[in-house]
């Protein structure tokens, strides 16, 4: 994927890879950590929130039963109320319904 790829490109490519390789579990490790996230909050939201949501939804559509998304308190320390609610919705499985 190129830096100028759209979310639709990301979704399509991820879904293609999952289906072609019969993937049953995904570990999502992409994240923008503290210092960089503070310097680039818009990018951090795209990478740390939106990309994770897309990954989870693609996995659900593709029949992947296990999705692991490691995190740390560093990710949540400076989260806005809106971002925190999105994170909690994902944890509560609301985004997947």
C-alpha cells in the first residue's frame, strides 16, 4: 500500500489477503505511539482508531474469528472523549454489530 492509498484501497487489499490465504486470526500491530501521536494527532487518529475499526470490520465480514489489538496506557493517556468512546465501543463489540 502506498501512503496515498484510500481507506477503500486498504479495506479491499486486507479483505483480498484474508480470503486468498484463508486467514483465521489477525494481529494488528500498526500504531503511532506517544511522541509522534502528539505531534501528528490527525494521523494518530487515522492510524490508531480508524484503521483498527476498519481492520475489525473487514475481519468480521471475512469470517476471521480472532483479532488481537495490543495497546497500552500510552495510547489512551491523551485520548479525546470522542476517541475514548470509539475505543470503548470497539471493546464492547458495538462497532461490529
